[in-house]
C-alpha cells in the first residue's frame, strides 16, 4: 500500500514554481555536474578513516552556491 503523505498531497496541487526551484533548475541546465564530478572524484576523500564524507554532488552544489552568493561556510 503506497499512501500519499500530507506534504506530497500539498505539493501535487501546487500551481507555480518557487524562486528556489527555478534557480536550481537553471543551475542544473547551466553546469555540467557529471563531468565536474568525474574530474573531482579522484581527489575527493573516500571516507576510509574517520567520519564518512558528504556525497560529492551535494558538496559541489553547496560550494557553487557559496561562490554565486558570496556566502561563508556557516551561512550554508
């Protein structure tokens, strides 16, 4: 049984996109994420020692957002 949650039901009736959704869609169209991830992957920590690292795709997007909006680490 696959019941719909309240948030899914609310999102389903949504008519227009938020500024955040529009921005993230534009960023996904402009930046070749897969190519960048492939080049960075060999330098990114594997998590063999200590705490496991965040996924590379997430960290790459956060870094780009910091550069676009001139934000500090705590602001993200």
